[in-house]
C-alpha cells in the first residue's frame, strides 16, 4: 500500500466499499524502504476509513524459495485472521494472493473473488523475467497456467481490467461449455482528487518555478515508473521530433526513476539533458503535476499478455483534460482514446509516424476528455460495480 499503485488502485476501492457497510482486513506485503517512509500516511488513511491493515515484510531477494516462504506466510496470516473474524469473502488481487484465496475457499467455503489484474504468468514471460527455455521457469509457468484455469473455474467472480482480456478468456476451449463469471472494471480514477477545477494558475506557476521549467514551455509529460514495459527510447524519439517542430518543448517525467539514467538515455537520442526534467511526488500531488502537461505520453510494449492491461495513468491523464499520445495494442486503450476523442494513437514507432502526428497539431477539448474519464474511469462507478458483485455472491 506504500507503493503508488496501492494508493490509487486498492485503498480507494476499499474505502468506498467500507462506506457501504463492509468491514475489511487488508493483508499487504510492503517493501521496507517505502514502508518506513510512508507507513504513517497509509496507517492514518486506514484508521480514518476503518480499514484493518495488516502489513507484512516483502522480501525482494531470495528467488523462488523466498516467494514460496512468503506465500506460506500470507496463508498463515489469512487463516489466523479468519479464525478471529470469520470472513465471508476473500478478495484476491492477482495470482499470488489467489493461491491463498482458492485454498481458503476450498477449506472453509469462503466466497472467492479473483481480481486478476492481467495475465500474470504470461506477463512474466513477455517481460523476459521468466525464460521458457529454462526448465525451472517453464515448470513454474505451466503450474500457474494450470492454477489460472482453476481460479477462473472456482472463483465466485473474476474481475478483468479490459474487455479485450475478458473476450480472450471466454474464447478458451476450457470455458466453451461453462464460462466463468467475469466483470470488467478498469483501473479507475478518483475524480474528486483528479479534478482540474481545483487547481489554480498560481499553483501551476509555482510548481513550474520549483522544477525550473520555463513558464512558456510546451510540456510533454510522463507519469509513473519506467520499468519492464514502458518504451523509454521510443518516447524520447517522439520528443526529439516534437522539439524539432516546437523548440519550446520540454519533457517532464513525474517518476521515482533515477534522473541521471533518463537524461543519459536522452543524450543517446541526441536530446539536450537540459530539456529533460525528472521529479517525484506522492500520489495525492500527481494531479497538480499532470495539470502542467500540455500533452502526455506513454508507449507500452505490446504483447499477448497486454490484452488484459489497463494503464492506471490513462484515466488520471484524461480526468485532468490532457491529450494523450499512446500506442495501439494495449488492452482497451486505443478504443477508449478513439471513443472519447482524447488523444492520438501511434501505430508504428517511426520518425515518419511521429512527424505526421505532430504536424496534425491535434486540437482537443479538455472538457470532452475529462468527460470521457468520468464516463469510463469513475472510481464511484468502479465501487458500485464491486458492490454489485459482493451483493450477488452473498445472496
């Protein structure tokens, strides 16, 4: 929960459902450096919203043996809490926690929600974290693909982030005669937080001054980590083309990544390091940073597993009325961009394609973009969708 994703894609939903009368016990595994830094903030949030938080120590090193050890610990903690509180539902985010959820359903008859968040095992392969040429990783992959079918078959409900992912699952031969119950809930956005109307021009000018971005700069913005999937070289190439067309363009990264790494990569792409700005912030401050973007960008490496991906940043960017530059082939992303006229979709990573789109000088309506976010990514609607599932499986 001390990671940005926990603060944007777990706690707000649980808070909303708590207000509907549900009591939650939240087990999370925390990286100790972030836990020490942000635990007070998260604990205060949980206490304010009546969430019972049970943070555990997440061990990054140690390989497969350590992962197994932590899954067993998760299972012990869940069992201990169940004996104390007699849970009705076990709601599992992604595949590792679903191992525990399925076990608890089978042993104690709990209702089991598989909140899949994407094709996890395939993401490990597509992201080159697991190599199927390794007998060990191939065994692990096959194990999780077998468990995946069990999760879908035995869960009382499955949550997919995308229609694309849902359709893929329903096309599998395993489910032709007995399809699982699947509801699509994308990565939603808190529209009360991501609200451009509460940000003043004074706020924006002060932020630009603190980062030392010129007041008349055209800001191309990126928000979030770089990691395995995000295509930094291609995004830098796009910016180089943009700067050639618009000399006032600068590239702002709102990210916890090492600034020197990003600037060094920029130099490889013939970009002056002084045109690249890198800063980080807590989740509640992200809307202000997005508000100074003129356009925002993310390029994600397309693959089979990305059919089920819903980039969190898409709803946040749209909610702030900022035009988006993205690529096709990622979940429902391009369909949403086209449906709500919220940006441009790049179909080919080439200077020719970039220059063609830049020359079009897209003029989009910020109010229309924000309206699209309200229609598709509303946290309030996401909570209502979860509420419907909870009520259905408990009747």
